[in-house]
C-alpha cells in the first residue's frame, strides 16, 4: 500500500510548523495559579489546523517541525522539545483521527476534547519520568525545591505526583481546550485557503 503525499499539505504544514515555532517563543507564565516555570503558549493551534485540514499525520508533522526549530534556541537540552512533541502529537493526532472519521464540527469537538484529556493524562507521566528528573540534572535544582514551589500554592501538593495531578493535569487540559476553541474560531474561514478551494 503506497502512502500518498499531498505536496500542498506538506508545504502548508511546513509554514504552520514555522508559525508554531514563533508561537512557542511567545510563551508566558500564569502567576498565582501554577509555578512560574510552567508557561502557556498557543503553538498547537497551527498543528491542530493542519490536522483538521489534511489529516492527523500532517498535524504531527507540524509538531515535529516546530520542535526541531526550537532546538536551536533550547534551554532544556532537548528535553522540553521532546516532551512538547509527544504531548502535541497526542493532542492533534487524536483530534485529527476523530475529525477524519466524523468529518463535522461534532467530530472536531469530540476529537479535540478527547485529545486534550489524553494529552493531559500522558503529561503526568512524561513530567514525572522524563521532564522533571532531567531538569534536576540540567539546572541543578533539587526536586524538593521544585515540589516546594507547588506546595507554596497548595499544601496538599507535597510530592511530585500529587503536584502534577493537582496542577499540571488541569493546566494541560485547559490549554488544550483553549487552543481548540481558537482553532474552531478561525478554521472555517481559512480552510478554503489552505486547501486552495474557492
């Protein structure tokens, strides 16, 4: 079975990947809600648009491109980019699969919500086993200090797994839902342009 490559989809996804990279640079913290080292960005929106327009693989391609570009300015030795790619690919890939099977707003909505939930769930494990242990090594910050930042906001977050469930899980879920909402607001208007339809 041959894999058909849509050259327009590849080209548009490359542009979306570049836009996603720019949006990664525009991250900002949410003070008083979660520790300041956890930041919000909207870089999955171009990937979600590409997944809806051309299919889940193209959305994942956008995630790969933006993170490969971000490696040139990384401060995490590639760990942050790897985590971002895994979570982004899960989010947009799931949304794209649902939309390809149920090609309407309902399919896009269900796919986005399911994708956001799975991404948030997986983020607990990627942060626990990959990101935070790596940051302890890279930045030389004791794990107790990291947990202390969470605990200062909510005393029940007295170990890493609790902190990730209490803070990171809902943060990633809200981030996914918010990005899906922005995508919904613009997708119908730009879809004909992306697909070169009049």
